[in-house]
C-alpha cells in the first residue's frame, strides 16, 4: 500500500515537473524565435 502510493505521487510529481519544464522552455524559445525573425 505504501509503496503503491509513493510510486503514484512520484509519477504525478514527474509529470507535473516535466509539464512545467516544457512550458518554461516554450516561453523562452518563443521570444528568441521572434527576435531572430526580426533581425533577419
């Protein structure tokens, strides 16, 4: 029971962290792409 719940919470935590990470990467890459297009 304990190991099952810990595994579940770890899985949810990994999914949450990865989703936030991709959101941050997307937020960083969008302005960079716009700036590169403006310069060219």
